[in-house]
């Protein structure tokens, strides 16, 4: 089952981290992401712009699939554990 979630907080709102537990599509307003990074425990699609406010890690667990189809800026390290991370680059 897939779920959708619209980010309706103000654009560029700062969050320390995002943890995704479920097959979500995350969309709408941009965010600034702190050192906590992104943790995907399922299969998620992210379509809002992300500014990395600190160097951080983006990782997925074994068997997960994280797709980021959005503008990215800043510095991040992408890690996986027998999982898939897709970055859609224009």
C-alpha cells in the first residue's frame, strides 16, 4: 500500500531529520534538513526540494528503495545496505 503526504509547512522550514516508515510519496514545500539526515525504512519517493543545512547521511535499510526526484543543494553522503537509492538528475 502506498501513502501520500503533502508538506504544508512554510517553504524552507528546518528539520533535523526525516525518518520514513511506510511506502510514502512526500511532496510540496521545500525543506532545510539538519545533520540528522534521511532514514528510509521502506520504499519512499521524495519530490520536494531539499537544502542540506549540514553535512549528513541519507540511508536506506536492506530491501528499501528511496527515490529523490527533487532539487538538492548542500552536502550529503548517500549510503545503502543492499537497498536502492535513486537520484533523478536534470
